[in-house]
């Protein structure tokens, strides 16, 4: 145990809340008010006893001595004063309950209070104190004592005294509970000290960059929420709530525009101290030039999961843009979280421009895939993206989504490095409590694609003559992409983008209507097409 002795120099200045059940020079319990070991009075209502005890504490803090206790007549009542502080008001009704007069009852209570204040006693305030890890808090000792005080911390690994001058200063070292005992002669008082970690750390501001000719409100909102969850450090098992003021976001943010958004955030969690505050999110819409992806990353093997595990991990082949395609299915009996991480293993900051479409979770795998592609096409057409910064030797979540049993999740993401440092892409399954499983990639199953494939954009030229035979364009039948390391092909060309240039000739002298038909051959399918670079066409589910 850590012990300190020092001469007493002065009394306390600041008032702290007092617990009625805590040990100390002044205490209130079930209507009884004590000063040291002297019972001053007893009232019928415990709440009134608490208030009287608080007034006596205030009088002690202001240096009131026994000689300054007096009684005065105020109307039909008698009031016990400690200096200028009205401590107890005795009414005729109270006096009748005690079988005496107001003046005599006030005089009796004043006599008991003087006796309590005349004896050697002191008070340690607050009686109970919560200290965040790494922070300091003050403890005050007030009262009368004629010897040096001895200070003892029961468990000095939980906290330590950083100042033994008045007021005392204690610093939290690790989560736990202990007591600070203050003693002189036969008088021993203590304060309970609880040290806890904060549930998180709120910055004063964060900055966010987006891209697009006119970034709509809904995109801005998602980007802000995503950035807050990425940037704000939180303890495991904690949760965060975010409040964005109504109408704080504009309907759109034009290219080159910027805004500052006030956001309130609160982080809470069992066994943690809450972290709550306001911060500014500074948003800027920056110009960005899009370049085609040079490689395609495919995370689809194993396709199904039923436990926490690492599904995919690949580094960027070079500093050129990469498209990521992932599709996975929860075949287990419990919900899990699918997490796509961008991991920066370097000692430098990495910046990545992201255009993404995530679909699901959905019990219908086709619906999840269609939703992902649709959102990706819309974002690409409007050049909607955001810039994510990854600190040295750290990571950010590209996606973190709960997937219930028998649900699928899909995503198509364009990743463009803006710095020399490039990230490693990981797809993981985690339990809802954060268990990650093995750090070794899961064993591949069957023929599903996985790997890094060059040349993810496939160009096809086709011609049609009005009045002639049908022109057929087959998609996915021939595997045109090969993994860089294994040489395995991407069966079905999953994740590839087809650009089809149709040349249509009409040799007749009359206008003609030409139909483009979507006819799947290997099972039910959705079709999504961007016509002439802008018009988005969706087909329903089509059967062979």
C-alpha cells in the first residue's frame, strides 16, 4: 500500500455531492443527521434529512465553527443558522410532532450541532469518486484536525496520488475499485474510488472528402455516418448513437463546394464511462478524374460461411485502380457480421477513392446481387465517391454488415489509390461480439472464383442488319479472366464489366424498330444495362 504523511495547511474550497449513506463527518440516514459521532436531529422525512446534512456540509466548507451557530425567529418559525447559512427551519407543526415548542426544539438542535462541530472531525469529499483511466480528479478534506493526516490507497495499482497538497489529486491507472483512507489519531475517514475506461474518444472535428457533380443529400448522410463510425475510436462491446440536426444537410453539394456539419455523438457500454460531445464534420466535394480498373479482386470462395473466419486477403498488384467483387452467404444457424477491411501495412498514410454498391443482406441471392450492381452503376454514372484515409499500420471497414442465417450479401467496389501506399483487402466473417476466428484464409470449396484477375473490362463488338438473322452476344459462357498467381479462371467472369458496341444497319428505305432481348441460359437471372452511357435499364427475374 502507498502511504504519505504531510502537515495540514488549509481547509477545502469546492463542494461535491454527498451520499447519505457514506461515511464522513456529516451523514444522513433514514432522517437522522449526524456530525461526527454526534446525533444532531431526527426528522420524519429522509429527504429532509439529506438536505439538512448538505447545508451543514456547506457551512463546514465555508469555515463555520460552533461559536457561529445561532437561532433566530422568522415569522412563526425558528431557524438554526450556521453563520449566514440557514441550516434548519423548525415550524410549529414539527415542534408539535416532537411534543415541544418551535423555540425549544430549535435550541436543542442548535446545541447538538454545536457539540458535533466542537469535536475533532473532518470530511473527505466526495465520498465516492469515479476517475477515468489516465485522467486526474480532486479530493477535498474539510473539518478540524490537530495532527498530520495519513493517506493510504488500498490498491495503488488502480490509482495514485499525484499531489498531496490540498486539494488532493488522484490519477486513474487501470480499471478497478479501491479506497483512499484519511486518518489522524483515532479518526479515520475514507472515499471510494472507482476507475473506469471511457467507452470511446471523441475528436473535436473530422474531415471528409466526396466526389461527384452534385452529391445528393442521401449520399452525404451515408458518407458522414460511415466516416464517424470509421474515425471515432470505441472500446469493444460499446455502442454509439449519432444525431445530425434536421435540415443540416443540403439537398446536394456541388463539385468544389464545402460545408461544416455539427454532429452530436455518444458512446456507451457496460463497465465503461460514457463519452458524449459535439464535433464538426467538415465535408468537401473535390474534383476527381476516373480511370478504368486494371485488375479485378473476387471474394467468392468459399461462398458460404457458418463461423468466424477469414475468407479473402489480397494486396493491390500495383498502384492502379482495382475493382472488388464479393458475394457470400450465411449457411449457419446464427447471425454473423461480414466485414470488408482495407488494411494499410505500411508506415505511411494511404488514401483510397471509393465508388461502391453493396446489396443485401437478402434471403434471395439474385436480389442481393442485383441491388449491389444497381447501386454501383448509379454511383459510377454520377461519379459519386468518397476518399478514405487509412493511417499507418491500421485499417478501416469498407463494409461491416450483419447477415442473418440464410441471407446473402454482395458488393461491387471501385478502389483507386491516391498515394503510393496501397492497402490489403480482406473479407472476414466475425461474430456479433467481435470474434474473428483464424487469421489463415479459409479453405476453398469447389469451383467458385477467388483471386486477382487482370483486365476486368471486356469489350465486345456486334453487328445487326435489319431484316437479317438474330445477332447473339453471349455473356459469361467463356471464362476470359485468369488469376495472377494460380492461373485459375474466373468461371462466369463474375465482377467483370461488359461494354458491347452494337452497329445496326438498316438497308431498307423505312424506319425499323430493333429489340434487344435478355435470355438467360443457365438459370434465373437479372439484367442491368446502361444504354448509351447513361440510361439505366433493369430486367425482372428471367427464367431460361
